[in-house]
């Protein structure tokens, strides 16, 4: 098995387990605070805050800039140890400062993201935030050390560490349920309840970051605190990261507008928490497929670009896009057909599942574009190009804001979350098209024309696959059947429906004699027990 394939299998397996335990974590959390309750939305806002800041750190600096720089530093006489020591010291200092400031201004952050919450709900969200915001430090350390491990081709720990986080959270949330039961109303909350629920969420992130230290020896790097930051290339990194920070901040501002609009949704309709859980389902295939295949390619692309092997870079971009696309389109068809049972996993009633399913389907329209963008955007980064990604992301953010505002004016409250999700998908499609055009021009052609026949076959196969899955859902009783009667049955029903869709999808591709099918099935076989 090639190094990229082996790393993809390792990442994919870890992501599957991580997402499954993450699903269980969310199921237990929904059982503790409800999906559409005031407390549920308050916790969703508070726990979103450190994630948003982590997104700026992770996507804004580490993935875009640090990984290629660490790969280059490996050529130094010390293997890059001095560079990484300076980098990790600087990163830790910055993280401590950002975390301290965020905790101090917690009430302002909550008011910023949920201005239309009533005072009591804002107060509860602020209490949660004081416990959740320290996650920024540990999210950042996890990203900083994890991306360094990835750059040194130690891929597993970064992917598997979140599993322990999920197990810690599941245990803490289960204890909360055992002690207090479902607690959705604002009046029922006390400081001890807030501490147990939000403290558990933060403890999981602490453990997730700490685990990475046990694998550091595999990097071969010898690090120590080093505050002599001259020589770390701050000016160079700053130039590269400047556009990327602006890009991520633009994305966060667009997300802020969405959050503010969703904060006005009545508690009986899908709001912030439901939208977050639909996004969690949406991200399952993205994480398992796009990230697992794309991350090892990113390290390989960085190495080949640094060596001047640009034709191989172009070939890898097309190969990874076609491979990711085959799996992603299959997942889109299967998850769309099983949207209602899948949504039942994260809701407490059939009607909530039906409402949440519409949000999920609207997100799914943007799954393929987002996955292709993952590959294209990181190809820009390996050439130290961060200005162009900023501009095509700025277009996407502007469209996200415009569509969200249009939804708030034109769409009834009960469909507002779905309208915002659809706007997100439409904006992502435009962003992906612009990104592909710009990368094609920058590299003098990346063989884009060879992608479209492949994607056309995938989409053609997805249509009967989705219809077959929906037919199975109807045969099992539809919205009145057993697949939406309970969380467990929702998961089982989604698995059955998804399997039916997948079988039809593969069958149609076989009939079309799709050349991409054989290598894709070979990659899947590597996940099976006993395969190497």
C-alpha cells in the first residue's frame, strides 16, 4: 500500500470512529438539554464561541501556512527542531493571551452572537461561556501539535484523539442526565448544573490535546521553550497568514450574521442547535472522505511542490478530486434519502426530525463543492498563495450574508434554518467554481476538463440511488414508520436506507463502466479487516 493510501485508511478509520462517538455524544447531549429548547440553544451558542476562534487559528494559520513551513524546515541540519521549538512557544503564548481576553469579554461575545435571546437566556449562555471559552487554549494546542505531527507524517494521533474527548463528554453528560434528567427550561438551571455540563465539554478538549504529547517522539523533533523568535520567519509567515486570517475572519463574520438571525427563531422551530446538529451530519462524509483522502495528499503535494515537481502536483490534484468526488456524491445521495431517520438521531420527536431533515438536505447541496474546494484551496497554500483564496472566499462570505438576510426577510420562522443552509450551499458552489478557475490559471492547467465526465457519471448514478433510498424509506413506513420512532431506530433506518442507495449507486456506475470505480473499490478494500 502506498504511503498516501495507508495514511488515508488510517485517517478514515479514525474519523469514522471519531464521528460515531461524536454522534453518540450529541445524542446524549440532546437527551440532557433538548434540541429546540431555550437551554439547548443557549449551550449551542456558548460552545460555538471557542470553536469559532479555533477555526480562525486552525484554518487561518496552521493548515494554510505552518504545515508547508515545517516540511521545508525538515531540510535544516537539526531536522527542523529549532524552528518548531520557536513556533510552538510563540503559538502557546498567543493562545494564552487570546483565551484570557475571550473569557474577560464573554458577556459581550454572547450578546454579539445571540442578540435576540431574551435576558434570561443570554445570562445562561454567558454562564456556559465562562466554562467553555478556556477550550480555546486546548483546541489551539491540539491543532498546533497535531498539524506538526501531520507535517512529519505522523497522521494517526490527530485523528484519533477526538475519540477520547467524545468518551469523556459522553460520560459527563450521562452523569448529568442521571442526576438531573432532561433540563430544557431556563428556570431549572443552577451553577452546579452549568458547571457539570459545560465543564465536561471543556474537560474533553483538555484530554484531547494532552493525548498528542504521548506521540511526540515519533516526530523525531527535540523541542524546548524558545522565546527567541528571531529566525522563525515571522515576517514571512505574517505575509502568508495575513490574507488567510482575513479570509477566515470574513467567514466568521458571515457565520455571525447567520447566528444572529437564528437567535430570533422560536424554541419550537429549528434554530441554532438544530442547525449545528444538521451540520454535524453533513460533515460526517466530508470528514471521512474529503479530509481523510485530502490530508495525506496535502503533505505529499507540499513535498512535491517544494522539490519543483509541478506536473506531479497537477496530476495529484485531479486524481484526488475525482477520487473524493466518487465517494462524496454517493454519500450525498444516501444521506439525502435517509435525512429524516438520520435527523431523528439528534431530535426528541418525529416532527422535530422532519423539520431538521429539511435543514440537512439544504446543506447537502453544497457537499461536493466543499469537498473539491478542500483540495483546490490547499493546493494554493502549498505554493504560498493566500491572496487568491481570500478573494474567492470573500465572494462566498458575501453571498452567505446576502442569502441569510434574504431568508430572514422572506422565509417563515419554521423554515429559516433551512433557508440559511440553502444559501450556504449556493455560496459554496460559486466559491468552488471560482477557486477551480483561478487554480487552473495559476498552474497553467490542472486538467479540469477531465474532471467533468467523471462528476457527470457520479451525479447520473446518484439520481436513481437517491430515489431507491427514498423508496426504501417509504416502504419502511415513511415519516410515520419505525425508522423515526426512536433515536436508535433512526440510526438503524438510516443505515438500511443508505446501504440501499449505495448498492444502486455502485450498480449504475458499473453499468456505465466508470473507470474510477475499480481504484475506488481498491481503496475501500484497504479498510477491511486483514487488508494491507
